C-alpha cells in the first residue's frame, strides 16, 4: 500500500488550466470535480428538487437511470471490493465495522429465539459475519440470524461464496435476499429486531423511502443503525487533506488495482452528495424513529450520531417507538 500511493501521486501534477494531469498518460482529471467537492451542495439539495432527476456522484441523471448506474458500479467492483476497501481506507473500515457491531451488541444471552437482524446493502457479508461472530462469541447466542439483503446479485454472490463454508450457513443463521432497500415488500411489517446498513445508503435514490421501509419492517423497540461516510470533516485543514487524498488517490488506486477508475470516482463523489450528520439525523427522525441523546445538537455517544476518525464516517441510530 505504502508504495502505491506515493507512486500514484508522483504521476500527477496540477495544471492551472487543465486540472490534475497524469505525467504518464497525459490524461486530465477534471479540476471541476475537485472544485465542486470544495463547494458541497447547499443544505437540503442532496435529494434533488426535480422529482425526475437525481444525483449519480456529481452528475445529474434521471431517477430511472440512477439505480442501473449504481448497479453497474457494484457489479464492476464486486470481485475486488474487499481488497479495494482495505486499500482505500488503509484498513480503517475494519475498525469502524468492528466498532459499529460492538456498539450494537447483537445477540441476546437470555432469548431462546435470538434476534432477527436485517443487513441492508449487505454486499459481501462483512457486517453479517461480524454480527454472527459477536452474537456467538460474546453473547453465547447461537440462534440469532442475519438476512443479508442487497440490490446487486454480484455483490450477494461474493457474500454467498464467503458464507458457503461457514458454520453459520450450515446452521441456517444466514440467508440472502436480492431487493431494493426502498421496497422491502418481501419482508413482513414489524418482524426485524435490528436493521443495519453500512456504506450503502448514500447509493440509494430515495433515502427517505428506504428509512420508511426500515421503520415498517422493524418491531416496536427495534433499532435502525447506519454506518456511512460523511461529506465534510469538522476540522477544515484535515478536511482539505482528506479530500485531496480521496479525490486524488482513490480513483487512481481503482485504476491501478482494479482497472476501474470511474467506479471509484463515483464512490468518492457519492460521499460528497450524502447529507451532513445533522441532516441525516433529521431524515431518520422524519421516518418516525426516536433519536438517542440530544437529537443532533450534541456529538458523541450520547448524541444522535457518533463521529468516527475525525468525522470521516459516522454511526447514526434510531429506535422505533414501542
Ligand atoms: C459500498 S457497498 C457496502 C457493502 C457492505 N455493507 C460493506 O460495508 O462492506 C454498497 C452496497 O450497497 C448496495 N446498494 C446500492 N443501492 C442499493 C439499493 N437501492 N438497495 C439495496 N442495496 C443497494 C450495492 O449493491 C453494494 O453492495
């Protein structure tokens, strides 16, 4: 990893007229992308005002097109997704996911049935594995099960492969469902104890609709939990450094390691389009959930969300009223 990033950076120079230029291939990487990421959309503009158009990264596309474009991205990255995640986040995504799962403490020491967990946009099963490990090893609960749901059959295929030889599969503690998070009609009302979504919701076309579906399928007292990147770090200096890294290096790593620059360009652009922690907490509340703590006015464990690693990512939670 250490050798990839400096090499990638050395290939780039910033031209006043053309933006970033690759010294090797002479390709320009639009400065406008960098400039636009320095001017995030004004508050409230994350969900397009025009009901027929929406965002695909920094592009405006019709709503019908978006799901297909997102599907292409994840079909393209599915086989390299786990490796790329490690490279892009320097392995930090693993720590965030571990923390996310620990904070939810899945499984129950006393329940005979265990919990029913729904992991939305579950992709390659990273969260599901951790949930089941935690329930089994920490809470000694061998009943809790996870339904991994994703819109993309290729991502689910990678997840199925990972679970194929695991004892969880044999014990019937994991199942897979191909579904759009905005329409979970295959899942009954009030049937789920814990709904998780990690690094998925920023890709959804109708995030509010997905939150309403989460509310519908959760039991009263059930918990909604989301781990997602945030569009801005609180510290402006760290934010500038981080944006340079993400817009400069991540698409290049995608190009070098997975021969797929555009998908990784989309992944960083989609982070810019995601609502701020405050706005997203408001959307969760609008769907009917109770927010823990002070409803967004205070950060930290007692607030409506928890910032991770200087606010690069955040965990939001909501509880369906009993
Ligand atoms: C960045 S991956 C995250 C995978 C996994 N949760 C993790 O943390 O490693 C995003 C996932 O969201 C899925 N996705 C995108 N739009 C979706 C939608 N509307 N409904 C369900 N899943 C969706 C993609 O197919 C992809 O598997």
